[in-house]
C-alpha cells in the first residue's frame, strides 16, 4: 500500500492534465479487471463483471495545481490556480512544472509595506513564480504558456502517518487500486471510476456516471479534521485522524443516502472496523454528481480524514488507511440490501 | 457581416426572440435543417461528408441587461439586473424599456451635491432607478409593466480604430457563426450551429442543446474580457485587443483538454493566424456545460477580446473579428484526428 501511495502522490497531474496518473493506475489494474477504457474527459473506467446491480466506486485522479499564463520582461512566471487555493498559503512554496522546471512562489513585497504583516492582499494578481531565470528568453526556453505545475513536495513516511502533496485524492486512488488487486470474491457488477477535474467542479465524474448508470455509488475522498484533532481546530468539524474511515452524512454537495450509510455501518460493525461520521460545513465530492445522475443513484462517500488539505503537506493516518481498505473490501464482497 | 445589426437588437437572457428571428432569416438559405427548442435555442444543421460524428459550434444570443421590477406611484421604475452587471457602472446610463410600448429612460441617482461620500460609498441597486419622464404610475399603464426587459441604449459605431456597441458578448460569436454558414462549405462531419439562449444567467440554453445534439466535439465562440486598459498592469491582463482570438486553457469549473488546446494552436500556426492565450481562469462560459454534459465531449473556447464587457458600452478590434472568423473556419475544415484516437 505504501509503495503504491508513494508512487501515486509523487506523480504531478493537476485538474485537466491527469494523463500521467491515469497511465500509472491503468498499468496497476489492467490484469485484474474485465474491461478498461478512457473517455473524452480522460476518466479511467474499469469494470469487474458481477451479478445484478451496478456498484460504482469513484476516486478522483486530479490534484490542485497551477497553470503558467504569462512570462514578464524579467523572466518571472505568472500563474493562475487550477482548483481551490488560498493564495495566503502560497508564498515561498516550491512548485514543479509539467516538463520539469522548478521554482518558488514569490509575491509583490510592496503589499506588505502597506499592510504590515497582513497578507490579505496576496492574490494571484500579486503572486509570481521565480524559476531562477535571468531573462525573459531564458524563462521562455524553460516554460511554455499553458504548462501546468503542482507542489514540489515528496512523500514522507512519519511512522504512523504519511505526509505529501496530493493525498487528496491519490490516497483513494491507491485504496481502489489495492482493492482491485486483492479482491477475491465480489457480488455486484463493479465499476471503478478514476475521475478527472474534481477540484474545479466535479467535472469528470458527472460524465462517467452518466455513461454507467449505476444503482449504487460510493465516492472515496479525503475530509478535513477539526477541534478534536489539531490545536484550536475548526469548531464545527468533529472528524479526527486515527478514528477510522468517515462515513459521510452531508457536505455542501450532497446529503448521503441514509439507508446505504446504515448498511455500511452494519458491515463495519460485523467486521469490527472502526468508523466515524462526517458532517462537513464546506466542500463537496464526486458523490454529489453521482447521486443526481439520470433518475438518481443511492450514493454516499467514505472519507479518509486528512490534515492540512490542499497544502503540500497533507497528512493521513496509517491505521485509517488500512481500516478504509478493510471497509471498502467488505462492502465490495457483499450484496447491498437496503 | 451583420455584427452591427445584431448588436443593435435587444435580447436580454430569456428575451432573445428578435435576435433569433433576425439570425434565422439570415442563415435560412444555407441550412440543411433548422430547429428551435423550448428554451429558444436556434439550432442549424450543416450536413457533412461523414455523419458518424457530430460537431457543434455554439454562441449565445443573449446579452446582459435589466428588467422592470416595480413601478412606483410616482412613476419611477425600479429594476433588477439580468446577468452580471456592477451597480456602480449604471448611473446616468441611457436605457430602452421593451414593454408594450418602447420607452426611453435614464438611470437616476441622488445628485452628487446631496451625497456625503460620493466616492467612498459603493453604489447599491437600492439607490438606482429609471426615470422615464413620467410623473405617476398611471402615466405608464398600458405601456410598460413588471417583467419587461430593458437594454442599454447604445448604438453601434466605429470608434477610432475600434468598434463600439453594447452586447458584443456574444453577438460577435453569433455574427462569426453566421459568416461561417454563409461560406456554404460542406464540413468533414455533420455540424450543428447553435445560437443559444440564457448564457448570462447560468449557461442554460447550452445545457439542453448539448443534450439534444450530443456532440463529439464542440467549439464555443465568445466575447471575453479584455483587461488591457491603460491603467492595468501587464500581469493583470486577461486578453488584449488586436492580438487575435483568445484560446482558453482553463476557466471557472473546467480545464480544457490539452489535445484541443494544442489543436487550436497548431491550426492557427499552420494558417498563420495570430492568436493569444487567455491569461486568467476567472469567468466561465457554455463550454463548461458542454464538456461535462451527458457522457462528456471534447470542447474548446475561442474568444474575441472585448474591453468594458458587461457594461453599456464595449469596444473591440476589427482585426480580432477577422482573425477569429479565419481560425474558426480553418478549424471547421480541419480533420479532427483526435476524435478517432
């Protein structure tokens, strides 16, 4: 599990440019599935044939990133966000471009002289990337306009926890790959969607789910942690690291199907797998678009609690990862009866 | 070219009928099939050499504008905005109310002498109204009523080396598609030209058009923000007038496929048509809906830069029109090899 996770999180593949991760996932699961294809949005869709109803598992392949849009006369690269960034967190982060150029994010320092240490005016208008170019021409020889970038932040094993960029949502990609590789028996007709462009608006999953028309949908994604987890953490967020996979009750994109959640709890209890519940007052997942596909799908989301979301240092707990794998495996083996 | 006529026509979101009637008349001789759906989309088919794929070109007919909300007893017309308009740009604008009768009006506000903090206070919709020269609501009975659409009273004219009008967003796309149809070229694949409704209020027409056509590949032709005003710093620009059609990398809610991005660039370079790359990802258009509609489809967005977009007066560059038309025509005739991969 650790090896797959390390491989996946270290691949650079922001929204809309998921091909590198798509190829890695395809290579890891091809021998274990009956059918595998990609569609026009770049979604990777794998099918493991089974009886009766269709159960769809979804994880998104994309990570948040950047795109180069303009190189100024001094060779600084100006970027725009792909997915949800808080610009305040970006100064001095290192990033790596699609074709290997690296750099650090700087910002127009004069905004500090106006506001002291206040960084409220840090925005994509005042940020730039310094790739160490001495001139515009040198920069243009290293970077093409339209080239994407992601955090330059390798996987770190902290013992009981893992830390990296792109845990959101490669941790779920790794879990699904492991599930596909190790699943011995299963009941339902299983579809695995490795979706594109979740971070910009649940794009790939919507189209993939339309084509599949599943009966049941389970999105796997990460979720935030709160006051029980980190010093003075978010007050309205009860989730924490180490307490097991989080079964989604609701977020801004959906209210999960209650019956499906109850069935999942029964499965977890029978297998003595710990779990927690998730109510997230912000954010959404592909579950939101799977649920409203065509005439509707029984849908929920199982989340891996993650600290420091959308940063270069997203952190997960090893036990949570193992317990989530046990839970999705137990789900895939059984017949869902609601 | 019928850009002038198109821009002068009134057609806020949901009230595109005059624009639709005009376009239908213009393209009637060049269409193999014409459909209008219940959302008011005008869909024009051009049969191709090959009917195995469906290609769609789409521009929206609607413009941002205003709508009558309430007529006060003193004859003052209160209004709401339709589409994204900053209230602070509205005072003193001349408008036309398209009621049973067509009435001219001006957007009024408290005179500067009576405002304590005229510069500091943001202008809010509550303080704005339309003065049509009436002294009571009785004067207006039978001529205008709640729900009547209101457009900016701006006539098309040539303005230095630029063109000036309201509604370049997106009559410029409509005009380019009309010019494409009038070339009467048989495309490689069956192609639908969709003149869509209600983009400005949430990409609505394009959603139902996409469902009906299920395109394998679509091109959205738009008017987009040109943030190249003299006072804006270079790295804050989105697009620039006169630099050619703007190709989008990504925008609100969608990242364009690298295949399409590279395809547009290579066609431009092959035909030596200048182009620029849109430098901001803010804002969005119908391409988002088309890209993730149904099972998903390849989509690209080509835009004509428009300065002072979503205001009573916008400016654009004649060469950008010609170059966008040339690029769209080149794409139209190109073999879409990425569709068969």
